């Protein structure tokens, strides 16, 4: 891994988001010569690439959002993968994101800047490592990102999640100090607003507690999480080609648009959700447009994948749905229904649908009768509890379209056959369970697990 984490300036090589990182590096071979402000910007751009770029697209193929129809993405859909297919994705995480966040913290500290700035870098580190652990299982953490260590040790997935929680707690304490905000414009998500970062940190805590099925802790953390849509973490984008939304670049600019379409499962699922209290037309039109290839993400003005569309990374809607699921699992039916209806009230006003025609949007509140046998959300007469949980999980799946969390949810709930979102394997009888360790890591890090876990081998927390 040492060679993989050596160069800070790799984000400059990625044309998307290019204008955001102008001047990030005075000397590509000497990262500490850059100011902490530039390195922080680079870490955040790297995080955008990790959370909203090819890793999210690949996860979407594996959890049923997308179907590859040509070239490499057809192979991914057919589960024809090799370890080298993950080289660039590992680099996105450990170099562009994590290494830069570590270096930003170190450089800021050397400049006497702690407090809020340190807390921001810690949230970024936790977000990246929690994401990597969710996708790969056991991963390097304590020794990762340190160029003096040739073979960073791999740590058990559950241990990594626990350390991520501790790091988020430390970050919250630093953010609460209110001191040493980063220089204006260097922090591109919230411009250093500590309260927004505190709420994001709590929602990330809740997200990672969901991954490990600690639903009581997830519910508690979400109670302090993102409190309004404006406090969500989004990737900012602009009108220049190098500032464009990464999904827009893939589907509207690059020749790869002919490789991938939205799956029939995903489009049919949204269309099937209509009932007397629900109209999903607005959400369907926000997400999708029909092209010569088929149904693909909507790249037009106001659509999910429009050029300037802010890409979701940690959001108010996720926090609401964590409260719905975790509240149901730990507090019971009434609490789960209450939080589901809070989400529906948010959506009834347009929610996260930036191009919504409110005539095509309807999310009336559900009642307990809707989940009783024969109710509009229980036409197959399962238990009311199962009917409610099924609706919550389905709502999460639809809401997380295009995000890594959809893949995390499908693996976490796979054994709950009555209520899980019923995606099926594209071939064979097993669903994908993980990203593969990259060939670059296998070749360079003697600590890489051996034998290498297979594509269908669950990560430890999902066994």
C-alpha cells in the first residue's frame, strides 16, 4: 500500500471537479508543502469521487439499481470481475480521500489550527474508512495512509467500525469547540459550519451503527443527526465540464452512456408503489428519463443527474429513514410508523425532488390500518409489523438510488426474506457480497488477507 498512498495530488488527474482543486499542490512529491486549506479541499473532492463516482455505480449494479449492457459494465452485471477491476476504486478511497484527510489534519495542526478544522478532517476520515469497511470487510485503518509503513495491517471489520465510532466522537468534541474554522472557501461542503458538521457526524454514527445492526445506538445517534434538508452533505457541482456531477459525466458526456441503464427491477419497483395515498410520478421523473439506450438517470435540468445537481452523500432523508427503521426495530410499530410519516410529510412538500411538480407528488400519512391484513400496504396478509418494516426497507432502497447505502442495505437485510427488497442475482443463485481487494494491494501489501475472500463471501458483519 505504501506506493498507493504516496502522491497527494492525484485528484488533479481527475477531470471531474477539476476547478475545485486548482492549486492544491505546490509539489506533488512533497505533500506537506501544500497548505492545509488546499489539502482539505483535495480530501473533500476525493470523498466526492469515492461516494458518488464509480464505487457508487458499481455498488448500484450489485444491488439492482443498474444493469450493464455493454463492455466492462456488462461484465460487472454478469459478475465477471477480477481483482484489478478494483485498483482505481481502492485508490479513490485511500489516496484521494483518506490520505488527504490525514494530511490536512497534520498540516493544520502544524500551523496551530485545531478545533473545528481538526473535527472536519476527522469526520472525513471516518466517513471514508467506514465506507471502505462496508465494501471490503477487513481493511487497514490505524496504519493506513502513513507512508513510512510498507505493509499496513488489516483489522477486523467490526473493530474498524468501533474505531470509526470513536473517531466520530472525537470529531464531535472538536467541532463543538467552535474554534479554528477553516479558511473561507477551503471547505466546500458547508464552508466550515460546525453545527452542520456535527449533525453529519451523528448521522454517520447512525449509518455505521445500522451496518453492524446496533439499532438502539443508531436510533439514539440519529436523534442528534441531520435536522433539516439544508444540513445534508452534498457534492457541489457547476456548469463547467470539470465541475460537473459525476453521474452526468458518465451518462451525458462520456461514451460510457451506452454501457449502462437503470434496471427494470428499479423502474418497476417505483411504478408499483402507487396506491391511494402515494403518487410516485414526481420521483420517477426526478430520477429517470427514457433515452435511446433505455431508462437512465435524468441528466436534464433539475433531474437527479443534471450537470449542476448536488450529489447526495449524507442527507436529511437518510436520517429520517434511519429513525424509521431503527425506531421500529427497537421501539415498536407506533414509533416506526411515526418516523415513516415524518419522511412522507417531507416528501409531500417535494422533499429532495428538486424538479418536482407537486401535482405528481403525493405522500399522505399512513395509519396502522394500512398495514393490517388487507390494508393498502399489506395486500398479501403478512403481519402488520412485517408490512411496516417492508415498506420502510423499500423506501430506503428507493431513496438511496445511486448511493452506496443501497448495497449496504441489501446485504444487511438479505436473510430477512419476508421484508427485504427482493432483488435477485443476475446470474446463478448468489447475490454479490463485497468489493474485491485490488490487485495493486495484493501485489504490494504483504498484510493483505490470504486467501483472498471471494465476491460472494459475506463480510464479517453480514455473516
